[in-house]
C-alpha cells in the first residue's frame, strides 16, 4: 500500500496477469520497481517484442546506439553534493521531511507576515468549508497558524490536514481552519517540506525493532540541521544519505553499525563503494549480534537473494 492508501499488486483475470497483458499489447511500459518481481522476465520480454515492432506507444521509438549507452554507464560516478537541510518530521516508515536551509529565511518571513495579517484581521470561525486537496491555513496545537493541505474530511469536527512546510499531520476541527490568502500561497513560496527516505537500508518488519529505529532517528536528527545528498530515485520519494551537521558521520550507516536496520543492496555500478561499506558494517553488527542480529542471521535462508555470501 502506498502513502495515499492505494493497494499495489498483481491483478489476474481468468489466469491472465493484467500487467503483462498491458505490456504485451503495447499499452504500457515496464516500471523499474518490477525488477525484483517474479514477473520481471515476462514483462521485459513482452516490452522488447513490442518495441521492435514499434506498436502503439512504441510507434515513435528510436533505439539509442549501444556505444552511447555503454559510454554513459562507464562514465557515471556517484555524485556527492551534500546540502544543508533542517529535519522537521520523521514517520514510522522511516521516511522523513526536511526543509532546505537556503530558503529557511523566506519561510520565516512569510510566516511572520502571515500571522501579523491574521492578528489584524482574524478569520471568521466556521466560515471556511474544507475540501479535500485544498490548501488552507490551520491552527496547530501550539495556537499558531500554519500553511496546510486538506487530505480528508470526515466531518466538521474531523478534518485531516498535512502541514506543507513541516511534514506533520493532524486531525482538527473545521473551526481551526481558514482560507489561505493568495499572498501566502505556494505560488508565493512553494511548500517547504520535502519527503525523503534513507538510501541503502531496509527497515525491520518487526514492530518493536522498527520502533527502536524510529526512536533512535528521532532522537538523533529531528529538529536539527543535517547534510543531505540524493543517491537515487524511488517510487514515492528520493533515497538519500544524510550526515550529522557537526561530525559529518553518515546517519544511515550508523544505524547499520548498531544492528538496527538491514542493508538494501543496490546493483548500480557507481554505488558499489557505498554498498560495500554498508555491507561490511552489517557483517560486523551480525558478528557482534547487535540488536536485530542478537539471535543470529534470521535471513540466512534468503542470503543469496539479498546479496550476502554464505
């Protein structure tokens, strides 16, 4: 299930995999997330056949020279371009929201002006009619107004809002909502909270183990300035490495060293140095039987699948 509550899976109709059928009929392309599925070979084979025939969505497809692809693959290197961010919210999935420090001053100025405007001209209580997807102003538990987006309306007393500049969510009464003046809209200043997740790591499925990881990260980096680098894209948000602002130590690697998370093995050539460092740290944590490894390698049967050597 994705963050919007949509189920993602395989749909079979009378024994036919609809995803494969769509690709076979040149009506859809293969998404990179299919790589680890049991149907990946069938999908790729079907896509290649349609590409060669230049059917439907492939009608204007022009194949790139092999030499060009090989050249780009060999030349590509990991880009380390860490930038300062302020971590504002960490979720149970270990996804987190952060603001770019560079635009922090603009947000502070907007909030100051917005609150002065509200103090001078208070919104009429109950005058705003919340609609899903609308941007609005919401009064947080601290009594201050913030920019928000309506995610769900259950009733006048239960409106689910997402604070677009900080990444946190809350259920509020419609009496704590107001229309957003154009001067303070996302056209004036885009939403400042961007969603990210940690690169190279897998969060344990066990609820207690997952809670330990989240508590550790909240304690270490929430409401603090860090350095962030995008490593690769994901289905819902960028996968990043994040460093402590003072020591420059890798936060995700620290979780691996403590035996709190597992390594997500990436196959991209330019990422192998990082992957190797993470795997070596994982082996050390397993040898020391730290946290999730305290009873040994519980994934031993899946070692080959996850890139470990027996």
